[in-house]
């Protein structure tokens, strides 16, 4: 009897006009609709038609000066995802929320609300935030140090999960005859007092359908991977090649037993930016047309900001000034991404201009131009050779890039027997095969029930 093939998970990374930095200039894009809810409803319904496990909204709390060259503003995720919940039925809804610039009670309550509104489809992309553009909107001293942000994140998550666990499933009695609405013996405060947070609780909402939202993480540094191994149920990662993907996959899966977790408890979803053509030549032409719309000023700012050195005074067609770049240990932002860009430039012998173009579509994620069959073959190879459990799809331009994927690539994946032909569950946890949330080591919750 033939063994069933491993099944692919798909998440849509939903980003305004698309992921190529020049996507807003594409003839089919609509940058004027970047804050139009109806635009996002249509995209979400397309992804649901494509049977995606989930869609994901990133978030930022600051506006960089490169707004001159690119769409960099967006609707607040909880607000937009609540609207999308009412316009869809099955697709999961993952929102980004920072543990550095929020309070645990607020975030726990917002995700509980989203899960209740959506009928169990909420997911939390846990980030610690990067860059002083964000930090200076909250505090004068700028961004906390990298490892401290992750220590704060771990305690933040302990508090949030403690709040979600504060209600027993049968706490709501709703007995009109006796006049008892809820049983206070089954609602407990958390009484948390830690290094960063003091929270009494309990949460002022009943249990959400999933108990916790699906927990997602995207850090690629050593600290980020340690946090993912502890708590994440899905990991968004940037890997530019099959070999890099296999190395990351093996590394992260090997960390899970230290926390009593099995490899199948975490789904690893590398970012993937496909440019789709009916022929390989058409796909290459589409890619070239997008690259011709890129602006050097934006690309230089992007690289300079990531690598920690102003590259505008160096020859564009010369190599990176490796000797003058700060060490990864000195970077207080995206350590994993910085190291990946350096490794890519060295291994491929890229000039500054070539590195800009190489990462214009996907910011270092896996990208390729090809036919629907070629793209499906590449995805199957990553899945079957242990580089991915699925993909975080990053269409280079919207809406056409998503339409092409759903209409042309999804049938190819289904024909290979590696992708669903119908939804089998209704909650986001069911889509990812998660029967129960991870056990997060948390301070002991108060044993005393809630009393007036």
C-alpha cells in the first residue's frame, strides 16, 4: 500500500500591493487602495478559494522616510482581521503584535476577541520589533537590547497564556431560573509578578474556541530560534536556497526535544515569492519588468539599514565593504536576516547592485520565476527533502500574483497529491493539525477563585 504523501501548508503573507519593492508601480496594482478594506476582502476570499491554511498581516508602529518610494503604511491588524473574519468562513487569520510595545493584558484580550469573532481562526505572530523608527514613538531611549527583548517576550507570553487559561470551559452557567450567569469558582486571577510585568487578571472574556491563538514566530537569530523552539507552533522564516532551508529546518526541529516537543508540533514555513508565467520565458520577462521599476535610492536605504552601514558612498557595481560592516553581534535589529544577506553576497559573489536586485522581490526569501509546474515541483522538493512543512506565500504583486498562484499553481500541487482539495476543519489549529496548544512554562497561577 502506497504511503500518503506529506501535505503542504500554505499561508498568504498579505502586503498592500505585493512583496516586490516596485510592486506599487506594476500596471495591475492599485496602491491607492492600500487602506481599502474591500480590496483586502477580495484578496482574502481568493486565498480561501485556494484553500490556504491562513493569511497573515505584518505590522509596524513607525513610518520610515522611504515612504517616498514605496507603500509602507497599512491598516491596524486586529481591526482589519476582524473585518476579514466576517467576510470569510475557513481561512485562518494571523496578526502581528509586538511584545516590546504592548501590554500582555491588552494583547490577550484582543486575540481572545478575534478568536471569538472568527469562530476559532486567530493566530498571533509574536515579534519583538526592530528599529528605532518604531521605538522612538514609544520611548526616548530607543530600542531595548536584542536579548532583553526576547526575555521580555517570554514573560509576556507566560502572562498571556495564563490569562487565557484563567477561565474553565464550563465557567459560564447562564441559568436564567436561578439567576446565576457565571461560576466565580471557575474563574481565577493570574496574580503574576515578574521581572517585567505585574498582572492580576483574570481576563474579562470567556475561553476562546481554540483556547490559545495559533502561536507563530519569525526570528532567525540564535535567540529567536530558541524562543521558537519553546513556544512557536508555526515559524515564518527567510531562506534563500534549498540547502539553507534544509539547514534551518534541521536545526530548529532538533531544538524541540529540549522542551519536550515533537518535530511535528512545529510547522516551518519559509517565505516564497514566485513569479508565474505560462512559459519560463514569460516568467523571466515578468521578473525583468518588475526589476526595471525598482528605485536605487530605496534599495540602497533598505540594504544600508539592514547591514548597519551607509552604502550610498560605495560603487554600486563593486563588492560590499565587508571589512567596514559591523559584526552581527553588534546589530540590535534583524540579526538573522543580516547574516543571511552577507552569506548570500559572499557565496554568489554579488555586487551591491546585484544584491539589491537579488533581494528586491523577496527581501532574501526564496524566490523564483517559472511555469506553474516548475513552481509546484520546487515546492514539492522543499517539502519532501526536509526544508519546509509549507510556505509563507509572498506574491510579488497583487492581485494578479495571487490569482495566478490560486488558479494555476494550486491545481498542480493538488495533482501531485501534496495539497488539500477541500478544508477538513474549521479552526486554524485544525488546519495545522494542532490538537492542543503548547505547554508554556508559566508562573503558578493563583489558586484562589475570583471573588467580589
